[in-house]
C-alpha cells in the first residue's frame, strides 16, 4: 500500500511539507538498492504495458523519464511510486484528463496545494457516492441470494416429505 507521509515529521512552524510515497505497491517488491529500471522491468513490477507507460509519458501523466546513454528509458523508484498513485487514481474512476491536470499541478509545485486538494476532494466525493451505490447493489444481491437459498431449502423439504 502506498502511504503518503510528510517529510517534516511533526511539522514545526515554518517546516515544509512534501508528499512522498513510502512503500512500494504490494505484490510488486523492488530489488533492494536498485533505483533504475528499464521499461521491461517496470512492466514486470507494475503490470502495466510498455505501450501504457509510453502513453502516460506522451500525455504528460508521467514527468520526464531519464534515459541511458543509448536512449533507453530508466525509471526510478520515485517514478514507480508515482505509477502506483496513478493506479489508485484510475481505480477511483478519475478521468485521465483530471489525472493529467493533477500531474501538471504537481510539477508546478507547492503553490498548487489548494487546487490539488480540491481535485482530490472532488474525486473522494465521487468515490463515496460509488461506494454507497455498490453497497445498495450488494444489499439487493444479498436479498436475492437469500431468497433463492430459502426457496431451494423449501423445495428440498417438499421433496423429502
């Protein structure tokens, strides 16, 4: 799970706050001490396709990716943390345009904290609405499952009489 922390710790007055991803995604352990990955290694670690990674870079969802002396992409742990976060945003149903907007705001810097927060709060409201809809749907499914279970037991009892 990605955990967002502040680098300022207990936040002293005038301390700066910086979001960092403190843990790699579950199920995708990274090699100890490694901080440079080829696109094929990132594919293996994230489950994304090379096409998707290149597309993210092309549309501005990924910041500049370093290149080797031969021009091969070299992703960092920070890039992998960002990809994990983008995956979480995708799971919320956030439109790609909003994800790109968020990435642009991150690149601008601390002056965009309020805009980023508003975008994330809006997405959070959408997620809560979807969760409520899914809970309602789950309740309907549970009632139907219970009905068919009861009907099946009643039918079985009639047959055994």
